[in-house]
């Protein structure tokens, strides 16, 4: 059974409103803590992490202007050239909020390596969440949380996702992704 609009949380509504605009301009994925929260895990967060494909400055300016027209604002700058050149190209994230509000935030960054690119290529909509939003795969989220992030909160998120998807997980895929994460970490 799908949840109705009236059942959506502020974070879920914010995510759907924001992604409707972004998907007109580029491919994206939602990653990290919000994935577990959208699957019913109770934990605090005020931001949503988004990775977008690397786009050129003109396309980013169009995306930024569309976000502004729909009531969002960037916390780092109003100028799309500054956001693009000084932040996104330097692998630094930027944060958007609804105009005049501090929370929630959408933290956006460009794809930074082949693993991020793989996440974008294998993105999925997860029907269990009831959201019309693209996420990185459950296997990717679990692997990242267990192999790369490793905080207590991330390990609990991974455990939560493993329980929910226990009969649907591709365990070989999780291990394959963990191996890729190890290789990338060694190169840094």
C-alpha cells in the first residue's frame, strides 16, 4: 500500500519538491542517512545528500535558476557562476533550502569518482519508501555505510536496511562495491 501525500514528512516533501526540479536538468541520486529514514528508521537529520552528474556551467546555471524560481535558495551564494566555479568544481558541496528557511537542506555535490558515476548509472526508485525519488541502490548504501563511513549511526542505518531488504539483497553486489571502495581509498 502506498502512502498518501498527507502522510509525508517535511523531509520527504522537501526531497520530492527539490528532485522534481533537478531531474529536468540532470541525473541525480539521494544517498546516505535519508535513505534509511525514508525506510522508516527513526533518527535525526536536517539535510539530504544528493549527488548529481557533472554538468557544464550553462546547464548548472539553468538548474540553479529553476530552483530559485521554485522558491529555493543556495546558502553559499546567489551567483550560479560562483557556486559552480568555487564550490562544485572543487568537489565542495553546496546547500539549498526553501527561501527564508534554514531547514531542511539539500546538500548537492558533483560525481567525484567512478563509484559515484556507477551509483548514478544504477540509480533506482525504491517503492517501499513511497517517494518518487531516485536513490542509490540499497546494496550501494549498505556497502558505503559499512566500508567507507563506518560511524555508529551509519552502521545502524546499514543494519536497518539489511533487515528491511533481507530477502532481496544481492550480497555479492555489496561485496563487489566494498572492494571498489577499498581500491578507491588506496588510490587517495
